[in-house]
């Protein structure tokens, strides 16, 4: 008896049946593929685009976007943090916290104008205080200001006329400081004439700034003011630059070696750079080297015609030099200011030397001949800051408390 499975007819029938089944299968797969490509292709691409954008936002913002977190919460109770740990924090440049406690009449408005352009260009937060008459703060005012500064989104640069603040004294992270100072006599003269006659921005702006000043004071000859020892031209009003670096301690406002040495110590420990206005272009170049994420291209902007067109409106008017005799009297009264200025100038030139820049001026400020060169040292016109009015002295705290941590 033959095996029925070996029948040719049966074999042909089975093969035909199998072929039909395969054909139907291919037909349905083709139909499904066609249906998928027409119906769901757009959906897949939209989904891919959504997650691509989500990934982009995630990288830019240092974490997943809100919409993805909401989707995750809707789909399940677990969160991104549960599954993967905290998101990688956004990498910030170092330093990402910078304070420019600008000294009055030392060209800081030039720098602030540059910073406004640079902040937009380099996407850092610039907070420029418009308080010009409160450089000395009580303990509580210090804490409030430092806490407010610490909440600024990083990277940031904060600028204000204020004496040095010691954040670590209150267990707050200490930012990096920068500053610029000027030959003390030239700074004093710039302030003297600015308070009386303003600048080129308007003929009457000095009257608005100092309306209480009487004509006999406004037109007081600078030589008379110095030689007859008027309060404006004598100490302690002349002890001005050092307290910006010494700090908020009451003794920082007392004329003497202690304040100068404390100021020097703070510069060494807390200031990335203190430049001198007489070599402003080199200051900007060093800032560009040391803080490229803030000051990159600053020299190009500073030298542009558009920037100088803005800057030419704020040079002090009617400024002139006193006699050599009056300058010598000023120099003796400001010996502590010059002690600090010489220290800063030497440190600045040392930094330039380390980076490979040649100092543009090597004249010694210790020599009397420098008095004859004061008018040539600072390029005019320069941006001038608003000088703060005489402040009411803040309450004196227990000196022992201040000395616990400078």
C-alpha cells in the first residue's frame, strides 16, 4: 500500500495551497506597511521632533523641560530623578560671581557702558545698582545686600559704589572682585570740578546735582580751597580710595596705616584684578584675558567710533590744574592714598609682566616730578561716574565684633 502523502496530485495541491497562503500573507503585510506609511509616518516624525526639541531644551536649561516632566507624571508615578538621579547641573564658567565695587570718579561709567554691551553679547546677568550715596552699610544692611547678590542667577556681574563686603564673615560664598582706581590727586580734581560744573551732557546738570551749593562755593578757586584748608580739600574727605578696599569696619574710615594694610590684604586675597585708569586699555586687555566669558572683545568695542561717540559727552568741564605748591600740599595730605595707589600700580604692572604686556608708564609716583605730569596721565575725555554725596555716618558697632573676622 502506497503512502498517500507521496501522491503527486496531493503534493501539487499542498504546494498550491501554501503558495496562496504566502501570497495572502505578503498582501496583508504590504497593505499594513502601506497603511502605516501613509497614516502614521507623520505621527512618528512629529514624535521624533517633539523629543528632539525636548532634548535641546533639556541641555540648554540644565534639566528636563516642564512639559516632559508633566508627561512623565501622567504616564506613571516615577520621576526622572527616581530613575536616573538628579539632572547634571549646568556647567558654569569660573568665576561665575563677580563684583565690581566701583570707586567714584575712576572711569567706572566707561566700564559700565561696556558691560551693558557685553552682557547682551555674552549672555551673563549684569546688575548695576543706581545707589550712589550709600557706600557704608550697617551690619543688617550688609547681610541683606549680600543675600540679594547671592540670589542673582549665575553667571552674574554686580556693580555698585560700595565699600568692600566680606561675604565669608556671614558664611556666604565670597564672589570675585574687580576694580579700577586712579591717581588720587587726579581723582580729587575730577570730583571737585564735576560737582561744580558737571560734564558735556548738559550745561545745567551740575545745578540739578548740587542745587544747595552757593555761588561763592561753586566758584571757589581750587588753590584757595587747598591752601586755606577748606573741609572739601582736606582730610578726612581726601581719604577716599582706601576705604573701598579696606571694607565696612569703622576703622577703615580712619586715616592711618591700619586701613591701608587691611586694604592691601583684601586686594591680595579677594580681588582678581585692580587696574589703574591711566592704563585703561591694558586693564581691559587683562580683563579679557582673565574673564573671557565676561570681557571677550571688550577692546574692539571700546575702540569703536560708536562707543567713543557716546563717551565724549561725559568728560568733566572747566577742569584745570592747581599750582605746584597746592599740589605738593595735596600730596602730603594724601600720603596714605598714594601708599595704596603705588601698591596697586606695582601689582598691576607685575600682572602685566606675567602675561607678557609691557608697561606703558614706568615713572615713579614717589618722585616729586610726577606732580607736573598729572594732567597728561589720564586720557580725556573719559566717562565720569556720579560722585556720591556726603553720607550720614552709620551707627558704630562694637569694634571687637568686627575684628572677629575682617
